[in-house]
């Protein structure tokens, strides 16, 4: 999702709030990253970043891809009611992105939640491996960085509904997918800018004609402001 899309999505939440819609923000309660297929499988926690990486061998190398970093994130849904009329977005901020090209994607799947940051590798594998097989079947949610944004966003509405029917926790695994080596450092909850769930009702109630005009006018002004922000950021970026 583009930076402009993220900003406009957040603006839409503000506007939805004027229509008696309330956005809920839920910070991650647990997050780690796990190395898979490296020969030195390890769980990393208490870090300011969550490494999401794939190592792709050279063309003449027959070694299978390895994953030095696979983020695993958990949220507590206690007291949260979500229905089919709600929209749920998982957002993450990347501190750095290192990739040969921008064709790589980040895939997301829901996994088991019987773990915490102090769990051992075996516990994580028990929760991860059954769901990770879904990635090979393309039963996943994806986000890209084709326009160089640092924000990644995933629609997890249905996944939250399914998880809420089973308990008070939901966990996700992120995995980099691509034909070239890619490394993304997502900010963790320890950094203070970690993963968040944003939940709000889908706007569906028509506003009065007068209010509608006001909202549309405000939206036009704020959209212009978004364009100015993006233009300023583009001008400030060093040329590559």
C-alpha cells in the first residue's frame, strides 16, 4: 500500500469519526522474529526491530532459500468485538528496507497463539509450521513496497473475526517472498513504534446533506494537504 493510500486511509478514519464511528488502536502485546532454514534456527526477542528477510542463492547455487528473519506478532483482543461490518488493518513501520529490486512482497498468515516472547524454538515451530504451509498455497495476505514507502499495511478483517471466535488472542507471521535477497527491519513494540491493529466500523450511515458538504470540503482540503506533504517529502529525499 502506498504512503498516500495509508495517509488517506487514516484521514478516512478521522472523517468516519465525525459520523459516530470510533477507531480502535491495539498495540502488539508480543513480538519476536525467528530464523528458519538457516541451519542456526533461533528466536530473537527484546529487539528494537523485527527482521523480515529472505536469502536467495546465486543462480548457480542449488541451495534452498533461507529466512534469517520471520517476524511473529501477537495481539490481545480481550474486550474487543469485531463484526463483518468492521475494517481491521495491521500496520507496521520499516526502519530500513534492503532489496535488489522492488518486486519483493511481504506475506502474512495467521498462526497459533500458544506462545509468548520467552517461549523456546520448539513452541514457536508448533505454532508456525502448520500455518506457514499456507504460504506455499498462496492462501495469504500481502503488502508491497513498490513505491518505496516505509509503511506496510495488511487487511486482516476476516482473520480477526475467525480468531475472536476462538479466544482472546490473534497471532500473525510475516515472510518476505521474492526472487532476490531482501531484508526489512520492522520496528518492534520495544521501539515505541511497533505493530498496530486499527479497527473501525465501515462507514455506512448516510450523513445529512449539510454535514455531507462539510465533510467533503474538509476531505478536499486534507487531500490537498496530503499532496503537499508527499511533494515535500519527495523533494527532501536524496537522489539515488
